[in-house]
């Protein structure tokens, strides 16, 4: 399976150009699965400590617009996360978009930071705590949205549910780049699945974003990383490797 991870700048005047460049890449290499960063289609909201409902609604509207354009990527599956309003609740929704079924919700972010630059718990509600693997287009996917990578018990649950991929859309800064890669490697090892992640890049809202999207194999080997010079990276992965990995240490241990 051919999978693309990326790093995207989120300044409002750059979003369309960033998308066009990603689409040019995914179509050229014939990507089958594309992973997007966390809430990629609007400038980062959470540098402000107090929630602004009008800005949240603007971010929701921006993502609804871009969701209608995901087919432009030419892939059979797009994985990402977006802000939503549901029953008057603000939530961070992990989604699966596919050629077969269109958009569907897959998970709601449960673990929310609340600190300088990342006042997420002040802006939206934690999800319902369900971490259910989803089947789409011949692959089984589990989501760990950004901070959720630090709860590897859920990666283990996904592995036991047969996940081929753990998708980790992120918004993480440059100061802790290596720590986040370590988290991705851990999620891959404990689940016996490929861990795939995309992130914001560049500088915006006073934050130097880490970029560093990754593809990591089920034994924790880093197969590819994005960078400022290579913001889009595509890798061919063997999904059977995830099946085999679940029969080996430490995945078989109960």
C-alpha cells in the first residue's frame, strides 16, 4: 500500500497553495492513503487561553469546505482530524474519508492539553473515551490524535483489534521533535501496526512547528520523515508485516 504523510503550513493565505502542492505530489506518486495533520485547514486556534465561539465556527466552516475537496488528492483514503460542533458541543473529530463511503467520524480526541500555545481543554470537550478501530478500503485503522500518543494502552488495544495503521494527526512544536518520534515508535511497537503521522510545519501563531511527519514500521523502525525540504513523503508499505508482527514479541504477551 502506498501512503503519504506530510507537513503543512497553516497561515490562512498559504492553505490553498499548500493543498495544491500536496495534491500535485499525491497524484504524481499515485498515493492510496493520505494522512493530514490535526485540524490542517485553519490557523491554530489554541494559542488564546479563552475560547472564541466565532473563531471555532469559522474553523468548522473552513474544514467543511476543504472536506468537500479531499477527492482532489486522488487517493482512496484520507485520514485526518477536524473541529466540529455536535449537539452544541465543540469536539475534535478524527475522520476517515474514502472514495467508497465519503466522510465518516472515527474517534473524538479524549486527552486534551491545557498550557501555553495549546489551550485545547479550554476550547473544546474531551471525547467519549472510545478507541475503536475502523475498517475502510481493505485496511483497519486506529487513531491517536496528538497527545493521545502518550497513552500507549490504546495503541495496544488497537493492535489486539487487528489495526494495520495507527494514524496520529499532530500539531506539535519543534522543541520536542525527537520525543514525539519516540512516541510514534512506541505506538508502533506495542500495537504491531504501522504508525503514520502528519504535522504542521513552518512558523505561525508564535509557534515553530516541528513538521516531521513519519512512517514507522511495526517494529519501530522509522521508514521516512518529512522535513522543510521534503514536506511530502510517500512510502510503499506491506500490510502483511502488521499481521506478522502481532504474533511476535511483545505483542503476543498477555
